[in-house]
C-alpha cells in the first residue's frame, strides 16, 4: 500500500471575517432535515448479489430533486447521500460508476472488494472513510455475524443522478439471464 503524505506542522490557517448571513422561517429550515426513521426504502435499490430477487435496503436522506429516489431532502446539492442497511453477507454485484462514491460505515464492519476479480479489499469500521475512485470495480459486503445488521453511509460525489452510469460486467448480466432473471432489463431507460 502507498504511504501517506507528510502533513504540514502548525495550526490550520482558518480565516474568519465579518460577512453576510441569512435568517429563515422555521418551516423552510425544516425542509433541510431528514429523519432516518421517516425515510422510505428505495424500491429500485441495488440487487442483492446472493439473491437477485431481493433489493438492498437503501434510504436517501439527500437527493437533489429526488433524482436518485424519494429523499428526505431534495434541495440542490452537488452530491447525493444514502444509508444502506444490510445483513452480514449481503452485497451488490461487482460494479463501477463514472463518479466517486464515498463509504463511511456507521454500524458494523464493511469490506470493500475492488478490482474486477475481487481479490483485493479494504475493511472499514465505524467512521472509517473510503473515497472510491471513479470507474474502479467494487463490491461492498457487511462482515458481521449471521443476521447482524450494519449501516453504511454512502455519498455519491458530483453526479446529477447516481442511478445512471452504473456499470456491471457483461458476464454478470449473462449469468443472471441464464438463470431466467434480468435485474438490469430496465437499465438505460
């Protein structure tokens, strides 16, 4: 693995200056609050690798204009944010995006397999962060005890709609079709 760059010594040069700010009515401010308990599961979420008839439990607190799915906060942002709740062993198939994805486990340990063959991985515990480079093949799997539920926060960086530009290897699509199931049939529509 690579080495970390040396950080500069001394205090961070924060700059505070007098400037503008705004006040807002409470009802407008509250449009920027998403309660996890109120977020619906995305009915079109990623297919579970171990059972292609099942979708992963993904909730969207932030999705500008609700483009990814119904979200708690639809205001303009340069990113989308979801919470993925999975049981140990659940995982999407290997895939890639043309944008960065940032993974931060909240509860549980997650292993992020990368490169197409999945032989390489990084393991993240709560509050560890992995900013996955665009187009890198990846698959994410919760590593807990059987039946244990984990919670992963995912940021989809600088993309208009994270449901576009999801790439899977052709052999994955072909294998699903051979089993009589095509979870990607609607892709591209």
